[in-house]
C-alpha cells in the first residue's frame, strides 16, 4: 500500500497486531474517511467464500476464521468490537462529538497475501462494509473504500490512534520526516 499513498497529501495509518476490546486484530487501516479492520490470510488459489459455513482454498483446505466459523464471521466480530469501543470513547469525549460521525460505517477486509481466484456466495448487502482482496486488488479496494459518515478530523484520528496504542501523529501541520506507516 505504500506506493498507493506515499505521494498523497492524505494521512494514512496502517496499524498491525493490535488489541481492541479483548480481540486481536491483524491490521487496521485509518484514513480520514475510512477505518478498515483487516484480517490477513496466507492461502492462494481458488477460494470459496460465503456468509455461513466454512471457506475453502482449492476445494479442500479449510480457510480458518480464528475461533469463528469463517473469516467473514471473524472480521464481522472484530468490526463490531471496534465499533463498540470507539463508540464508548467518542460518546464520553466532548471534544470528539461530531455530527455525522457514524462508526457503523467501519469496514472489514480479508486480505489474502497471495493471489486468489474468488468464488463468493456472500450476499451483495455485505459489500457495503466487507471486501476480500489479494495483492493484485488491494490498492483499488482500499482506495475505493470511503464513507461520508466517517469524516474524521485530526482530533478524532489522534484519539483513535491513542486508544489503540499507536504513536501520536505529528500535530504541527507539517508532514513528519518519515511518512506514517502505510
């Protein structure tokens, strides 16, 4: 993702291996208009994916979703945990109350670290918040993900990062010498 955002004037944060609400997230991508929970998988080939039941790679290798039925359910659980945690933080913080800030618009993504051919029976309604990507599609999937209901200002981004234990971004109106992790 670095080449996708490196020359951009947007702040983009990619956090890895973090805990939120007792759940261990592989990664979290934060832009001013997007927060995306990312679950990493190391399978390749033909992937069959659905809302219910197991997912399979190449017809016979089960793609695990942690302790959940499948990766969709895993990401859904992590997304709901993050929505609840951020909702608690922002509800209690006067400075973070902002009209139209709707954490229900947090998205989820299963990222296969190798190329895949996807056969999905996921209902189209989940595409509002859920995606599946691999190296050849990740940049376009992440770039396309946006919500007008997640218009995070600098104060809100700083507080989300602080809540998640990330380094505080540069707040002096200039870009840091080294770009934020992407």
